[in-house]
């Protein structure tokens, strides 16, 4: 069975953030332009404004991805799972 979403469009990616879809964490990251912090889908922090969000693909096979010039959200800000 194919997955419901492959997170290939901005619409699917934004939806994954809104629904805190943890299946998307290995597929893409998102950065918030107003804070210069990037994060993963499934993050429990406050939802950013859609217009401030940019999406970054995670290369297949790489568990973690760094975005040059941006900082990853510190664990204590991500909230509890
Ligand atoms: Zn976060």
C-alpha cells in the first residue's frame, strides 16, 4: 500500500507540521524565517505562521540533516512527546 502522503508538495508538508506527523521527520525539516531556527515535523512547540515556514528535504538515508546558517531547536523547546 502506498503511503498516504509522500510530502512532496508544500501543502503536504505544511499539513504534516499542523498534524504533528512524526512519519515526516525523516523526509523533511522546516525552518522558521523569523527565528532562524529549524525543526522537525512532529515538534510540539507552537505552530509557526505558514508564511514564515520554509521546507528542506532530508537526503534519503541520512537520519539527521543540518541547514547551514540556521540553528536546530534546542530539545527543551520541543516539548514532550
Ligand atoms: Zn521545534
